[in-house]
């Protein structure tokens, strides 16, 4: 049976498939709007031993923040992942799933 991973977990699964042990990278973006307000995105990804994890923060033009973290592990043709996102009013959403090759 094939279960579908969520978008962020699937992206991490692709990273696990291509990452060697102890890989890490960061992505940082800042944008300034027409009124001078800034929005930013910061993410850190670390991979080791068949597991990749990501922590990210998005901050909007008016200061609202969304924090996300998740991880994916792959072994024997199956990748499993879980993620958690928390919005500006501390409302959280958890997701998890797995995908297998036949």
C-alpha cells in the first residue's frame, strides 16, 4: 500500500535520497516591500545516517511568524516523515506519513 507524504516531508525525502552522511545547508531570504516592511525566510537542513531534518521560520511583512520543523528517515525502500507547523497565534498542525517502493 502506498501512503502519500506531505509536501515538506516529501521534499525532505528527496533530500535524504541524494544526501550523503552529515550534509547540511541553509536557505535565507529577505524581501523589502514598497512600504519598507521586510519579510524573511530562514531554513536549516541537516542530514546524517539516512535521516534529514529541517527547521524553518517565515516572518511576514507585519511581523507574523510561522515556525516549521520536520524530519524524514529512509531505510529499506521506505521513507517516513513527520512535520509540525505553528502559526502566529500558537496554533499548531502536525502531519506524518510514509511512502514505500514496491
